[in-house]
C-alpha cells in the first residue's frame, strides 16, 4: 500500500512539475515574445474592427527596423495604461506633410494609402497643420489610425517615442473568417 501511495505522489509531482514548467514558459512568451490584444474602437477600420483578436510581436524590432506601414500596438501618450493600435506613417527624421485636401506625403513623396477608406483630416488645435511640414524627432515615429476621422493619433498628440511601442501586430486569430498574418501593405520601396 505504501508503494501505491508513493506512486500516486510521484505521479502528482510529475504533473505539477509539468504544469509549472508550461506556466513558466507561457509567462516568458507573454512578457517577452508575443502578447495577445483585443481591438477596441473604430480607429483602424476597415482593416481591424472592435472584437478582433491579434498577436503582437515584442521582438520584431530587435531584429529589424520599424517600417512605414507597419501596424503597431503602443502605449497611449495620454495614459500609458491604455494601449492603441495604429499604423506607422513616418520614421525618425522624416518630413511629413498633410495637404489641405487630405493627401499624406513623406519626404515630399505622396504615400499611396490604399488601406484607408476616407481622406486624412486634421484636428483643430492638433499637432499637425494643413500644408505645414512636420519633422519627426529622432527616436520617435508618427502613427495614425486607418479610420482617420475616428482616430486619436499623432495628428493630435504629435509623434510618439519608439520606446512606447509594445510591438508589431503580425497575426489576427479572431474572427475565424479573418484569421491570418498581418502584412505591410506598402511596397518595399515606400517603406
């Protein structure tokens, strides 16, 4: 009978070790490699909707540079407890210009933004003024939502520090009909 009890205890301990190991691996992956996020709000429509579940890579930018067109999750400049999903529009040192008719140019080159549904508007009292160039400071990026009329972004609060980026959105796993890899829509020459 003691052999039976010892076998049960050994079995339970093996299970506990496995659970602790798997839990530890999950925590490491969650904190340092990738993070699940849920999209909330209309700022990235028509490409991302409220209720979409995405995976954000925390390590992508340790292996490659940020590119214009990347979709990123970042801490809100107004409240770091809130996370935003936005698209990178301009990189450090680049000159951004939003014309009065809503065209967006970077370094005097018009960006073909086929991923947005409406032209880019500007906010009264915001950071960006129509037809006035804005140079992105070193160590910062300029981000905007794809749904320009409904997005609180760099047009309002200026560029954001690269350190505030949590990571690059690389995969959508819900809803089922939209499961797949998130790719940068811009051609390599425009990134």
